[in-house]
């Protein structure tokens, strides 16, 4: 027991000194700075600093809208244009004239559902794209391309894009319809047709297209009306009162339309009316 007590007394100061002594080669210990055992970390574990929120990654991809504008406003403009496409198609293109003429043709032939409405709309739509392709190319080159490159603003793009469409409508609008809407809008009489505002030009163009479509449809209706009258008079004179005249006239009208290659004549005449 005495020997054990002596050994504890001798070794306890050395252990305390070993615990208090800083590691050899530590610059903090050489400078006399106190070392805290709780802040000493292993060499392979380094504290992780929080990421800097202000740092900008040079490889970061930034998405901008049309004309270097904001993306939300670009999306709003595009969605608005998508909703207005059907109205623009009816108001600023010859789609209305073509569709009116096709419906007159179907009524003149005495057919109720052949061709179907979807077929007539599809044919009118394809012919409208065919006619408006030069105008669309001009709009794209003068408006869309500079806007995508950031050379013009959105309002300037709209102003440039309406110029080819304005020239197209001025070529087919009637002076009578323009005068009507100038009077209704209470605007001063323009010195040149190019000075007309879109407020006057668009409704005047729609009215002109409807009037032209009805004129073409009336002329198209006349030969088939003559066939109906001849068949009705003959069937009545021979006493065929039980048989409706339309049963006899419809095959005759279809035969005449096929023999003269009616679709070729009709489409060719419609396309030449826009030249």
C-alpha cells in the first residue's frame, strides 16, 4: 500500500503537465496563447463555410424573354396572341370569303352534309395559308427576327408587323366600306389610304370580304338554279307530283359539276381573284 501511494504521488504531476502542455510545433503555444481542448479538431475535418448567396456562377444559364424582356411578360403576350389567332384569322385574311363561297356551293348543289363543315373549313384554311404565305414571310422578316435579336421593342415589332397586313387589306377593301366606317368612327377623311387607322380598316375589310363572297356565291348559284327550275317545270308538266323535283335535279347538278371539273374552276377563279 505504501509503495502504491508513493507511485501515485510521483506520477500525478507528470500526467497533469502532459495534459496542459500544448503539442509540439503549435504556433499558438509558441506565442503563449491559451489553447482550448474543445476547439481542437482533427486534421482531416475542416469546418464548412456557408455558401455565399452573392456569388454568381459564370456558367449559370439565364433565360430572357423576347427583346431581352422578362419571361413572365413574354409568356403573357404569347398566350394572348394564341387566344386571338382565330379572330385574327377571320378578320385579317380571306378565310371568310372562301368559307362563304364554299357554303354557297354546297347549298347550290342541294347537298346538306357533303362536303362536311370540317372539310370546307380545312380547305378554306389551307387556301388561306397559301394566300397569306408572302404576307407572313414579310411579317416574320420585318418584325419577329429583329425582336428575337433584341434590336427593337415589342411595340415596335407590332407596328412593323401590321404594315404588310395593312397593305394586303388595302388592296381588297372597298372604298364604300371605308367611307362608312370613317363616318361611323367620326374620324377626319384621310388624304391617303395608308393613313387609315386599323380601327377603320379592319371592319371595312371584313365587310368587303363578306360582300365579295356573297357576290361570288350568287353567280355560282345561278346555273344550278336554272337546272332546278327546268326540272321542276318538266316534272310538273308531265304530272309527276308525287316525286319531288329535287330528287331529279340533284343528280343532274352533280353530273354537270363533275363534267366541267367544278372544283378546279372554282378554286382557280378564287385564287385569281386575289392576284
